[in-house]
C-alpha cells in the first residue's frame, strides 16, 4: 500500500509540474530569436548597398543635370571629394581600434546619412563637393571598422565571409540600380535627387542594424593594439619597404580604375555618345555589373582562398580590364543601339575584372602574413585604391571621354603592359611566397619591438 501511495504521489507531482510549465509557457511572451552576428552584418550590408547602388548609378548624372555643371567640373568635384576624403581619413584610422568596430561603423554610417541628406539642400558646387568629401571620409573610416567586424565575426574564414558580404552587397546594388533606372526614366532631374535621398535613408537603416549587433566575448580577436598605435609611420614604411607588397599596391592603384570606369566614364559615355536619347540604360548597366558580381564573387573567393595566389588573380583582373577597354573603343566606331549593346558587353567583361580584383585584394588583406596587422594593411590598400579612384575621373575625361577609340586603346595598352610586367616580376613559387610572408611578418615584428622599446 505504501509503495502504491508513493507512486500516486510521484505521478501527481509530475502532472502538476507539466501543467505549471504549460501555464507558464502560455503566459510568458514569445521572444524573437536574436540574429547571429553574421546574419546581422549581412542584413546591414544589403541595406547599405541598396542605397549605394542607387547613388553610384547617378552620381555623375546628379552633378551634371541637377547642379548644372560641366563634365569637367563634375570630374574635379569627384576628384577632390574622393582624394580629400581618403587622405582626410588617415588621421582617423585609429578610431576603430580605440572605440571598437561596431561603435565606429555605426557612427560613420550616421554621419554618412547626414552628409547625404545635406547634399539635397546644397546650393552650389563647392558646398556639394565639401559634403561629398565628408561622405567619402566617413565611408573610408567605416570600411576599416567593418574589416574589424569581419575579423571578429569570421576569424577562421574572413576572406570567404567577405566574399559573401560582397555578393550580398551587390544584391543591394541591383535593388538600388533598378530603382535608379526607374527614377531616371521618370525624370532626369528629380530622379537623381530621389536616389541621393534613398542613399541617406539606407545609411541610417544600416547604422540602426549594426548598433544592435552583438559579438560573443570569447569570439573577439585581440589585435596587437600597442604596436598598431605606436609609431605608425615607421611601421608603414617598414611594410612598404618589402618589394612584393609595394608592387602589389602599385598595381592595385592602377587597376582601381575599374571603379571610375563603371561609375563615371561608362554613364557619361552612354548619355553622351552611345544612347543620348535617354538615360535609363545607366541604371541597367550598373545592375548588370552587380548581378555578375553576385553570381561569381563567392565562388571565385572560395577558389582563391584555397589556392592563396592573389598575385595571379590580380594579373587576370588586369587582362580583363584591358579587354573591356578594347571593347569600349570598338563602341566608339558605331552609333546608337548597336553601340549600346557593345557597351553592355564591355560592362560584362569589366564586371568579371572587378570580381577578380576584389578577390585578389581581399586575399592579400586577410593573408596570414599580414592579417595580424589588419589596420595597417587596410590603410595601405585604401591609399592605393584611392589613387586610382580619385585620379580616375580626370584621367578618363581627358583620355577617353571623346568620340574616338584612341583613348580607350591607349588605356588598354597601359593596363596590359602593367599586367604583363607584374606577371613576370612576381615570385610564383609557393614555398618562396611562404618565406616572403614570414619575412614580412618578421620585419614588422622587429619594428614593433623597436617601437615598444
């Protein structure tokens, strides 16, 4: 009897426990699951690049059509704002290490949103150029902060995760480009203003998402803070003194013309020569570029990560860039619709060049030899890329933006010669590449010891 009584008592306690848990479950509010750090940064990237896609597609048209300035003045404005923004960001390159990647990235996106909103009310080209300079500067600092976030979130596969972010970012570019194409088709003066406003809103949304990003404490990578903040000029000179790195950065500066060709030269080439009747193809061409990058960026990033040969991929990028310039030269010999089709083919080729170029620079940036010095390496790559991005519009205006194939052919020859030179000058032996990376890391390490002493 006692045994049966104990069993009944245990059964009653079990039933009460189940009923209590069911009652608690019904009464407690359902909490939405917290997004993982990777998914949060992916969402922020799509939001940010949606606005950037709309803005990139119309920046040249915006300056020429809504501010009533000449293409020459637009090139100068882009030159000053881009170069000034990149150089102005150098003294601020230590902010991500001091305040953290999340806080710095959030603050820079807020400032970017404010500067873009202010562009809508700028009354002259000087004020517009100053606001674009601020936008370029905070975007550069934000890019360095974003690299720190990527390193902390994906310490074991930073290059592959960055390739995925770039693919998702170009998904956003497609969305923005489609919006810009519709806006330009609706009104060539109001459309660019709407695209700038969309960029400001997307920067604000990106800041809100990144602000909610949380990285587990045990997942954060502890960088060598003290060496990075002590005598940085000496450390940069020591890294630049390594021949392989210097060659890579010099070629990167020239191949960065991919950006100005896509965002400045091709839009003006289309509305001035290939298809002057309407401006809708500009957004469609930018969308084509984004779709190609989405399709190929991650596979190429995975391939290069397994091969660890950023130099070879940089040569491939140069060959494709030269081929696209030759195709653009052919388009100068033909008029209207056929010319537009040829330009579309050139955009396809230059998009593949962009994929190869981005994969090469990413692999270099996160390679084991320099990954421990991510802040310095990001600064060097930013400086190298900013040279081509800043000088590109002026060079393209003088050399290529005329109804003649000569300029594009000259540019194709220069790029091809540089790619051939880099191919035969780089060290292609894997064992030597490993020893070269060790020598670079050792030289930076010795400099850090000297700085600490």
